[in-house]
């Protein structure tokens, strides 16, 4: 394995020289790499888990955050390029799914490499029109109510005015990233895709998730799990079990090719 320069884009990353594959994990709006800090202990030992830390959170609290998706992807790609010297996969939930998808396309175009597998969670396929109005620029009371409605921010934060004041600029920026994103049609990825959805998520539909199938020339599967938009938390064990199965399938295919 090459010596790779440490990058602020990765946090809680433990190098695993014996790994068959790296799994890069991208957070939802307002989330950080800490969401995935325990995954290295919960997923198979032949994986190297690489939680991605976006600016404005965790160890990058003072870094200027992005308000648009494509500039974020263009900054992220060179930082992760040296980590793509072995097979890799992407997982992203909600905003993270859009980041993972566009990063996969960018890496293919600029560096002629792409993930073996792409896990997209809690997000409709990019070509599915989003008719919801923008909320990132709402007045503060309405914006906080929208954050509360989405059910992804801990109650302790929502009920703590000082913490909310710290979180609001980041949440607005992340909402802007995803709400201003405009999909541009392109060739499907070669990466296999698994789409995950919550059975009680009323904004991300089975049809919207199934539409991810047109974004790959490879295998596609759709799995619906118990829970609302944040089934990532409530159906955590089922999610990791399904991911383990798909990653094992991917590594088995790689061994056959080798």
C-alpha cells in the first residue's frame, strides 16, 4: 500500500493494510463523520472504513463550509484520489447519497476510476424531479420548525437555544447544498448500486429509489427498511447486515476477476 498523506477530509479512519476494499461514508445534512465512527467495529474486518468529514464540523469546525454540491465534490476528489489505489465503495445517506453519486461520476471523468459499489440511502434518484420549495433561506423560526419536522436533529439540540445557534449556519449551508443541486444527465456508472429507503419515509418513495437502477450498467438492488427518513439510526443493524452481504458479493466478484 502506498504511503498516503493524511487529509482533513477523513476522520476516525483506521488504516487496514489487509483490507480487500475501502468504504467511504458520507453524512446527511448537519451530520459529521462521527455517524460512522463505530462502523469499523461492526462491519467485516476485510473492509477499511473511511468516514468523510465535511468542512464546518468535528475537527474541521472552523473550516468554511460549502453551499453548493459540485464545488464540494471538486475539492473532495483530489484529497481522496490517493486512497483509491485499491477497490473501494461509497455509502451516503440523504445529502451524502448525492455527494457519493456525483463524486463517483467526477472520479470516473477526471481520474478514470469509480467505486465497485455505491450505496445510496434515503434519497430519490437524481433524475427524479424535486418539487419541494427551498427551505434553507427561511426565516429562523420556520427553518427550525423544518429541521424539527425532518426528525434528524437530537431533541437536546433542538431545545437548547445556544446549540441551535451554533448549528443553524451549518444546517442552512447543507440544505442549500442539496436543494440547489441540479442533476445533469450522463452515462450510467459501472458501479453496482444498492438503494435503501425507509418504509415510513414519506418524501423518499420506493419509485424514486427504484429509479436509481437507470444510473448503473451493473447490478441494482432496492431494500426498504423499517423507519422514517432516519432509518439509518433506527434500523442500523439491518442496514449493516444488508451492506455486508453486498460488499461480500463485490469482493467475491473481484477475486474471480483476479
